[in-house]
């Protein structure tokens, strides 16, 4: 910093560049560090969701509607929290669901083709 005649300090070009680089590092640091910050919590939330889905199945089998409703609400809260903390899990889940859908569609198509082949060939194939 330079001192002028009136006692007001000015910032030199190098100081301005160094200061802006420092500010950028401070701003970008937490965002970059947050990528893997919640991995343990993401895994824990996924396990909790799985566990409470089993509890919801138990409530459904016992036909307890209040228990089922409260468990479903809790699962929704857990999913919302996991979505906020770990959006990569939701992308993974969507990918798995899409793969399962196409695998089931393929199996259904093959079963239909086999049935059609037996029908049109009068059971020869």
C-alpha cells in the first residue's frame, strides 16, 4: 500500500490482484470441499430409508394405517434430507430404476415373442 500526501492509503496493482485471488480461494474452498463432505451421512440416510421401508411393509401387513402413514412421512423426510445433502444418490437411484425398467421391458418382450411364436406355429416352436 502506498501513502499519499493527504494520508489516504491506496492499493497497488499487485495488492489488488493478490487480494482478489485470496478472496476467490476463500469462496471456492468450501464449495469444493463440500463435494465429499456428507458421504458418511449419505450412507447412513440410505440405510435408514431402507430400514423404515421394511417397517412400512410390516405396518402394511398388519393393516395399521396410522403406523403406515407416520412411517411414510418419516421416509419422505429422510429422502428430502438425503436429496439436500447428496444429490448424487438420487441420480444413482434413477439410473438403477431406469435399468430395471428396461430389463423388465426386455423380459416381457421376450416372453411375448415366445408366446406369439407358439401361437402362430401351432406349438411347433
